[in-house]
C-alpha cells in the first residue's frame, strides 16, 4: 500500500521518521512517499487533504479534525519548548502596539498562542502580522525590516547568539495559565484510510520514534542532511527538547492540552 507522508526538515521530525523512512523497522505492507517541507506548507497541504499522513501544527489539526485522525505518536508536545516573541532593541511589548510582527505562518500554533496571549493580557493592543517561514524571522529582525517576531524550532537555541532577546515566552505563559504541556505539533492521518490502517501507522511511528531515540548517533548523518546550517550541538539540544515522552505517546495529558487549545475562541 503506497502512502504519502509529510514531515518537516527539523531535527525532531527527521529523527522521528528516520527508522520508518530508512527501513530500520519493518514497515510492510506500506511504501511511503516522503514530502519533507516547512510546517506551514504541510499545514496548507492538510487543508487540501493532499497527504495521507502528515505532521501539522496543532492549530491546523483543529481545523481539519473532521477529515483527519489524530495519532498518538510523533507529535511535538512538551514543557519549556514554546514559541518566543523576540526582538533586538524593544524593551516592552507595549512598544510594539500597531507594529508589524513576524509570524511563522498563519496556520501555526505559535500564531494561535500569541493571539490568545494578547487577548488575555493586553488591552487595546493591535499588531500587523507579517507571515514568513520560520527561518527568515531572525534575519528580518537583524536587518531592521521588522522590530520583533515569534520564533519556533531551532531558532530557540540560536537567537541569543545573534543578539536578540525574548520579550515573551508563550510556552511558559501557556503552562502557567493551563497547567498543561504546550501542544505545538502532531501527526495526523486521513480518516478514509480506515481504522485498521491508521492504527498500524500509529504503531509504526511509535516504533520509529523509539528506534530513533535509541540510535541517535546512527541517525545523525540523515538528520544533518536536512539541517545543514545547524551545528551538531544545536541538533542534539533540539532533539532533547522536542522529542520526549509525549512524542512516544501523547497520553491523555497531551490530548487534553490539544482539546484546551481547541476551546480557545479568538
């Protein structure tokens, strides 16, 4: 059975799918056609139902859950790993009232969390979102094109080295507000695959996560192939932060975090 599979080039995703895509586990009877793309592109593909199985932002899953099943394994849920609002020279969020702020995609959880944060904490605050891929946000701030932006993925480990500072830790705020881990991303499968196939795929992804975690050194060349601009130190830090017990199985706590995010009205 041939299936399309989408995931991002970020180290957590390439580690998660290393075992599955590189034939390190028995994936019969499935053959996977890989689409390795930025998460915003994957989000847009999910809205069009283009891929059988794909990584998406949780904010996007909430829009397509009528057509896609949420898998238990492979997601990006955790603590201390949320998006950051960063800047170079601004000292207070109030200084950004009315300004453009870089956002890593209209369909990202980072954007939804920021809207939720603004609604809960700031009165009479407005901003203009400038949507771009996550890797362009820090360069845009450094060039002076934008005063601030929300960063995700490995940017969390590099922004300070580039002279930026965090104004708001949206993950830290979410955890204090809800007591729940931050539901950033998840793996979903089209419901028309059928319950049996979906369960088997979920099991294979879980097996692939476990394999990747126990064979990290072996997987590093594959991971580096898609993270060419990252040092090995950053890659390891990225994986240790975003690949955790919730990645193996999101559990009821992880599902509750997603449900809570889905209950937000913006």
